[in-house]
C-alpha cells in the first residue's frame, strides 16, 4: 500500500484514460471529504486512496478488499454506536449487543483494532472487544478489510475492523447534543428494578457494593469453607439486604436519554500544526425483555423439561471520554489518543415456570450489577526522512476491568398440592434447590494489553516498494469468580421460609436458625491467562504493468498462550485445568489486481491465517450469561484454528462515488472452535471440530439518481437540490463441518474423544447466516444538511449452538429476520445558531428475537422475546 504522500501525488496526476461522460440524467455526487484512517503497516493516513484513476474512491484504492465508513456515512445510519453502523456493510452481521460477524464467521474470526492497535476485552466470555462500546461521536472512520495482508496480525479469519478516532480538526468547534428515546416494549411499561445505591444512575456504585468486611477477611485468609473452620454465618449475615435483594415493580419505566459534548481546535506554532480534540458522552437506556425459556432433553424435542417465562429489565449506563493531541510538522505526524469508556448494566429479573412436566411452580429472582471499563492510551508517529522512505511507529497501553459483585439468585417453590399445608404459597427452604435455593457470586476481571509496532516502506523504484515491520503484544488477564450457596438445616421452621429474600437472609434469621454457606466452586475459582506474541513481516507491492498491480508478502508470527489456576487457598488443589500453547506460523498473503479498463478492475487474493482460542473459552470455570440465559464453561484443551482463504472480486466504478461489485470467496478451516451443549443444565462449552468449509458470494450496488418526474412535487422547491441514494448489498454464504467416525476432539473432564459425539457432519458453523442483505434508500440535499434514509436489514437463521451432546438433538438456531429503520437528519438555524435535528424509528417491522430448536412439528423456544420499536429524537448544536 502506498503511503499517503505518494497516493496524493498519484491522485493528482492526469488520468491515463479519458473520463467517460456522466449521464445527463444523473446528478454528479459531490466528492466527500476523505476519511481519516490509521492502520498498522502503513502511514497514519488522511486518505486511503492509492490507485484511483479518477479521484479518491476508498473502496477502489490499494491492493486489498476494503470498505470504509466515513463520518458522513456513519452519521447517515443514525446509529449511536459503531457496531450498529457496521451492520450495514456488505457481508457483516451484528450478533448480541456488539459483536460483528464477517461473512458469517464468528467474532473469533474478526480482528478489532483502535487506531491500528489491538484492544483487550472487558467481557469474560470474549477476547474480542464488543464494538457497541464505541460511540459514533468519537469515531472518524471505520475500515473493514476482508482480504488478508501481512501488515495485519495473523488472527484474521473473516476480516479486520479498524476504528480511527477523531484527530486534528479543520477548525475550532464546540458541539453539544442531547436526545431522548422510547421503546414500545419498555418505556412507560412494567419493569423491575432494585435500589442498589443512590448513585446508580451514573453507572458508578457509591460503595454499597464493596466487599463486606467478613467476606474480605475470608478471601484474604486463604481458608476453605469446606474445612469447617470458617464462621460462615458471620459472612452470610453481611451479604443480603433490601438494597440488593428486594426486587421492586416499576409500573412505568422512564424514557431513555443521552448527552454529548465535543470540542477541538488547531493551533499554528512555529510552522507546526497542533490539534486538540476532546469528547465526552453519557447514555442511559432501559430495556425490558419478556422471554420464554424452554429446554428439552429428548432427541425429538417431544417433552419440554423446563418451561419458564422470565421478565428482565436492564438499565444500561454508558459514559465515555476522548482526549487527543496531534502534531503535524511537514511530513512528520504524531498522534496521542486517550480513550475511556465505562459501561454498566443494572440487571433485574423475575421468572416463573415449571420443570419435568409437573404443576409445581418455580419462581426465580435475580439481581446483578455488571460494571465494565476500558481505558486506552496510544501514541502513533509517522515520519518521512526522504522521498523514498517512510517510517511508522506506534505504542499502546490498554486495560479493561469488569466487576460483578453481589450476583444474587433466589428460587421459591409452590407445590400446588392439596395435601401440602403450604402448597398454595411460595416457599424457600434453602435446601440446594429441592424446595428453594439462594446463591450469591462475586466475579472480577482485570486485563492489560501492551503493544508496540514499527514498520517502514522504501520505494525501490517508481513502481515498486518494499515494506517490513515488527510488532509485539503482551496480554495478561486475571479472572476470578467466587460462588456461594446459602443452606438451611432440616429444622428450618415453616412460615419463615415464606419470607421475602432480604428478610429470609437477615442476620437475625441466619443466627437464630443456623443458616450457613458453602463455596460451590473451591476447585478453580481464579485463573491467570497470558498471551505473548511477536511477529515480523515483509512484503512487496507495486505495478507489474500499467494494468497489473500486486501486493505480496510473508508474516512470521509466534505466540504463547498460558492459562493456569491461581492459588487462592492455603491448601492448593490438584487441578489439571491448564493450557500451554506455544505455536509459530509463517503466513503468506498475495493480492493481484487487474485494471480491466478505466472503470473496472479484478482482484484475486489468497492467504493463510489463524484463529486462537479466546481466554474465556480456555478457562475451566462456570460463567452465567444473563443475555443468553445460559451457563458457560471453558475447555483448556482447545488448540489454534488454521485457515486457508481465497477470493476473486470484480469492481465496476461506472460513475463518481457509484459502483457495482461482485465477489466469490472460499475458506477452509482446520480445527474450528465450535460450541456444544451438555448436561441437564444445558451448559455451553467449546471444542475443536475436525474441519470446516465456507464459501459464498457477495455483491454490492451504489447508485445516485436525480428525482424522477413522476414523483409528487417533482418541480417543487423541495427537489431542486436533492438526489436519491440507493445502496444494496447481499451476501450468500454456505458452511459445513466435516466430521468422520475416526475424527477426534478433546474436551476437559469428558470421557469421549470421538468428534461425532460433539458435532454432526454437515452442520453449519455457529453464527453463520446463509443470507445477509442490506438496502439503503435515501434522499439528501447537496446544498444543506437534509437527509432521509430508509435502512432495511435481513439475516437468515444461524446456528447459535449445537444440540445436547449424545442426545441426537438438532442444533439451536437464532433468527435475526427482517428489520426496517428510518433515520432523518435536518439542519436548522435558530437565532443564528446551526442545529442538527435527528429523528430515528427503529425496528419498524417489530422483529422478534428467536432462538429455538425444531424437530418435525416439535419446537422448543430456547430464548424468545419481543423487541420493541424504538423512536428517538436528538438535537446537536455546533458553535
């Protein structure tokens, strides 16, 4: 890839072929400002154009297959975070709250970078950072590269997503904005919450959730509860109270609201430009899900062993901040970026259901506080000592934290038996779930990531350049989860077991009736995980002829992953749940581009890449995910996946900023990591399937129109300065696992090593939808800010997990379905002040969330609930 200075020179050179005439009936679109893009193995660039013959078209430039969302394109989607905006890109789909899947491959195959540097994840289940943490107001561009080049890390399966934060402003500005939104399933409707602390609305606890003294002393002592020497009653008496365990009805949940402010200014000092930019944001959102959660142990799903309705209310509060300093002195550019995000979910849930086909009712209550935090500080420098040589260096420090204190769960039982004196009442006898249960968990995660890279590019001739670079990363995560259960003796009196949770476990009840505690996971409550990698790459790029361009190179990458239990007890356990992977790879990649004519080109790409198991997938420790209502446990015996990739892509740029592209791709994956379900509690774990194949096609069309004469008011003032934007993309992909009778796989603490006991031959990869389509229809003004955009997104069903191991059950599928959104942005002037007013209407189709299994006419809804339509209005003023 050419550095920006040379790209700018080439873009300014006269075109070698005459520009075809623009059709008279089409209004030529104005050239947008080039997005700011910062990538590894290249310069910190202000344009991604490399080979454009007619002007700057980012998707056409360079040797690789890229898509770039500029600030303008991100704003057009109206999304509040970058994950939602990326959902509109060809071949990308959004899974969960913020994980982007590229071409149907799971998040493990998607590499996320911030300004070219890797990031740690605050999620226990992932090593990949969820992209919904990044508000769109701090992102200058999002680059998606789907073909591998060796300047990127080798963990590249589906693609890389590189976010570039805002840097040097063109002029001084201050922008202040705010908005409100309502959800038809949540706002003004019934929900549940609990007090917590008076500062919960900020997303920060005021100290009410600090570890109580007796529990802190127990943690520090290193003793085991099972030893019988621990005063568990003293600990239990400090844990449950009306602040954290008293679930409350909220008959009319409030509206959602947000606020943001950003400012920037350039300074000219002694011929240098110094830029300062800062941004801060706050978002408070309520979501209620009225879900059906069913489970079946039968191969044909004929019996439903567990059938629950659970109403969950989450209050999510996100605060973020950005401070960036940059210096430009001729060809020298240095950027220092500091980014902070704090993301909290206050979780409340009430459930009612039955088990084993009986009429016994089980009422469940959960309260939790999930607090995530990410901080990143990075320095990027771009230098050009000579016209032929360019150098780049970057260093980054990032840390994430996740704290979840006082995860409380209670289960009360109503037998409905006439022979039972208390049969019509809910009781909790605290006897390990036989007739009631109470549990509490404390989890803590800390991860820090250090990374550094250096690369250079030397122009050997006007048409040939050599690039080389080094990079290192050092990631360390410590994760702990302490699980406790309250237990009452058989003499626990009737009547007391009818108390609500905060009274049931009040200190007086605990002391007078002999309630104690046990730690349910004394085996592996804490783990240390590290990943250290070092890599080097070398590549050549240039012109073979005027029509042929190439980019080819090799990357050597060595990585060592270690996961081991942390000794938290004075008497160590005998756990074998450890991982030690030490692997080296040589990863080739090559792209050949044929300039067919002035308007079209053909790209051919081939590469080898890898995908490593994520930390949480390796840690043999239980973790409950409230979003999926599923228990997870890692497998320390996982190994790396290896991918062979190939792609052919034809691109036709028939007019400025307009294009048609068609691509075909194929991937072979050795040892792909897939999920499977086991046990009556449907615990999800991970194992390496022997092999998988993925192939598909994708196409994209971008077209601008002048308003046709048949439109109402065609000759009116409204249409005078407007054009119509149409954009559509479609991806078809097909995947299948290859599992033979002699294939082996290894899962910790399981007896079988036969792969066919875990996976079925021909099953699709988890997370892979065969069909993904996006349509964007918009009207926009070329004279002032006025945009009206209809956004249509469709994704077909995708496997979310395998069926129950050894039961012959069908896979569990998720159905994203059809979603239609409308976004309108309008610039208005009030008292000489420029305002941007934005209206959004989301999920107009009322698409539901569905995760299910089917066998013949039998269907089990694993997790199904209605998603509301969301309407929002926001105003932003620029000074």
